[in-house]
């Protein structure tokens, strides 16, 4: 509600509308709104922000029309903030392995954090899916059933390293964190309750510092890393789509941003004529 009020007030100022004067509302015509959208895009606002402000303005004008403050609803159909997808940020394979292998284990929370990192990288789970896991979901399992977006169930696979980290955490770490009888959550906080998404984000951000060039990294960064590394190592897009739980393949295609060097190497290995060294250091 606060965002809506703030957006409407900002739109009124930008469009020079007096919200207390019904006669000025009709000034918010299509041309004016189009110019307003263009100014926001020029100012560098994210499409999500521009879209939210446009939706707030549209809702307000509909309300004004229903109350008789507006004689005619401006035609805003077809106006959109424009959409783009940011390239996902990810850790390199070297950075990821260093981050996982260099960990110092000194207590129960360290065992928990190591298991979290291994699980996120091994499975590509969303943070919401990770914190929802119970002990019985993972104990002794190399394949885990999770409930993702839209209550859709899928199976994710885990690595041997992730299984070992989880089993060690269950044997040596979780018993020291468990304070509530009957608590089924896999990952526990210091009070013995289910770990929150916010806590996992802090754990990942803290754990990746010094190991990657990114200023901040979170669980979704490791999800991006999981998908990118699979594709870099030869996995097909449909398999990655299934493992990530994407309903649409176009969502998965954002991960096909492998490096030029990697593309060049795959091309040279796969194309018979590319293996003939007729030109030295030729660029593809």
C-alpha cells in the first residue's frame, strides 16, 4: 500500500496533476503518460520500477473513473516499460571449488553452512526450496523431491560431496543445534528452529567473500552458478530446465552465456574442419 501511494504521488508530480483537483486528472492523457515513461527510462530506472509505477497510476485512474472524478479513462493499452533480462551473475568453476574446499570447520554451524553451500551448488535449489527441506527428505538420498513455484514437484540430484556434507552435518552438527523435540527441519538456526531465507542469504554472502570477484553473492548466485557450469560442461538445455524447475525453456536460455573461449574450445573439439590447424590463432 505504501508503494502504491508513493508511486501515485510521484506520478502526479511528474505529470503535473493535482490529486485534490478533479479537473486536472484528465490531463494525464496517453501522450503525457508516454512522455513520462520515456523520462523514467532515460533516467535509468529499472523496467520493474517503471512497470510498477505505471500499474499504480492505471489503478488510481480506474478508481478515479469509478468515483466520477475522471470523465474518461485515458487509453494506456499498449504502453509498457520495456523489458530486458540481466545476465545472471555466477562464480567461475575455480572460484566455486576454492570456496567449497577451503572451508574451516570449527563447530556445528560451520558443518551446517558447508552442507548448505554444497547443496545449493549441487542442486540449483531456490532458497525457498532449500529452507523447506526436512531431514527425511534428504537422509541417504541422492535424488530429492522438492516443491517449487506453483506447487510443482520435481526431482533434483545431488553430488557425492553434497551427500557427505549433509550426512556429516546430520551426525555431528544438527544434534547440537536441535533444541525443540520433534523439529523436522533440515537446516536449523541457533535457537533450534527452521533456518530462514534471510539467514541463508547472509551465510552465502559471508562464505563467498574473498573467493569471487562479485561484491555480493547469494543463494540465487549459486543457482546461476549451478546452471552455468552444467552448460559449460556439456549438459543440454532441456536437462538444465528440468533440474531448475523452469516451466518455460526461454527462462533457461538466459544461462547460455558461456564465455567466448569456452565456445571456441567446444567448436574446435566438435567440428572436424576446425581441428585442422591451417591458420594460427584464428578467431572464430
